[in-house]
C-alpha cells in the first residue's frame, strides 16, 4: 500500500472549498444555450493534439489556468509536462484554495476583468451554478465519451480531469500494526500527540471526510479524536508532509495512493469510509484563449496523461487501474456520488464547519498558497 506527499505530486490540485459566488451571481449573466440546441461545441473533439496545438499558436499561444491546490508549486509537474509537450504555449498556472479561486472568478465576472481561460476546482457546486448562468463553454474534449458518467456534464459544460481520494495515511513501520489501521483506531490513547490533520473546517473535501467519520462512528468518536492532541494545519498537503517528513506517524485528511509499494499506507479498507471525487475542469465562455484552453482539456483527458495519474485512478473508464485497485467509483465507501450532493447544500456545509470548530478550535495560520489578491496571472 502506498501514498505520496500531496504537496510533491498532486498535479490535479484540490485545495479547499467554501464557495458561494459573491457579487458574480448578481452580475448580468451570459444566457446559456437552450438545452436542445445544436452546436458543434457539443460534439466530441476530433482534432488531434498537434492540430489543436497549431491552432492555439495561431490564436496567440497563451493560456491562463486557475487550479485549486495547497501550495504555489503544487502544479509544477503539470506545467513542466505541458511545456514539454507544447513548448511554444505560454502557460500561466495559478494555484490557490478553490474557495478563494471561485469567488475571485465571480468578482472578475462582476467587474469585467476575467483573467483565466480554464478553471479546475474542488468547489463542484460552482460548475453547476456557472452552467446555469451561461458562464461555461459547452465543449467535449476527445475521450469525453470514455469519462465516467458521474464525472462529466452531459452537455459538456465541465468534465473532471483528475480522480482524487482523501483518507488517512500512516507510516507502516512506525505504526507496527499486524492489521491495517481503521478510523476507529485513531482514537486509541496510544496515538495521542502522534496525529497530524488538515482542518476539516478549512477544506470542504476534508470536511466531508470528517462528516463521514462522524456519521459512521458517532459524536463520541469526534470527542475522543479532539482529545488526541492532534496537530491541525492548513492545506490538505500538511498531514502527508508530516508523515513523510517523520514528524508524525499518522496523517488525516489528505490525498494519497493505494497503488504500488511504499513505506506509507493509504487507508481505503472495505467497511470504513474514505472519500473520492472528480476534480472538475471547464473552459470559460469569455476565455481570451479558448483554443489553447481546449488543448489543455484534451491533453489532460488523453489516455497517456490519465495513465500517469499519481494515485493510479483515472476519470476514464478505459484506463485500467494498477493491480489491486478498482476504479474509484467502484468503491462504495469512497462516496463519490455523495460529495457533489454535500457540496451543493451550502447551509449544511456551514453547519458542519462550525460544529467541528467547536470540537477542534478555530482555523489558524496563513493560507499555504500565499495571498494572491484579485487578479493573479493578469
């Protein structure tokens, strides 16, 4: 069983999610196309990557992507791979918590100062809202038909380009357990002072994971966990960094992989909850560089790119996971259908956040991507 430090290798980005679109929702929206209209943009792309590359260069050769994530360098692998394949494209890729990126985009809509061409966020509810507002370009990249049905909008307003899972992980040798750990083991007093976690009330994916724990094991479990002297931090990369860095043997609320071999175990055991989702990506209808944006989506959905997923999971049904893994949507305990429903109910999200704040204290610390302001990448 294995995992990787999310800070080092998570190329799809995840980040935190809060996101009601302040101000942008009140601006006059672009009207969406009728559901039954015929549009070439709604058919699956037939051009090759090289053809799209040439067209993107003719368009101007620039591309700006806003991606959810935890640290400024988290998408460096994506940038390097894209630049290696398409060296003449001037790619600007800005990482921030999704809960800041989404309202940033809303404010740019409201002030007519839009910067990104592509948005790639964990705030799943924003994509449905932006679709209703007519903000998203309906477009189906090559391979769209092979994407799991739950990971795409039927009209092509958005498509997931990465499958991500959050759970807890632990240093296998340091824990020295004859049986795999479960969430129930995390409240054993012997692990007091030995657990790192990202704040559940700072990142909505971590929040959903903790709600699954609370619903499965009860509030008594939450109270016992709160008494474990947990090292809470901002950024869902922080628990993995603590484990891989030898600071703590256990990290909760972080991404990982159960593929291959590693000194760290990423817990996805049957009968115990973890959570997974498809990181949604879309081209904005007002994008200045729409062809380069299409190139980016086609490249991300390509079989070659999907086969290189850090955790072994793909959004495509025709990309087989490594031995020992199933497709992420085949794990009932991953709750891939539950997370979008959870994200859509913002009142419930807020109740869970404030309740966990009562148990774990207020969120402390500077945002791990830094403070980027209104128009990064402009």
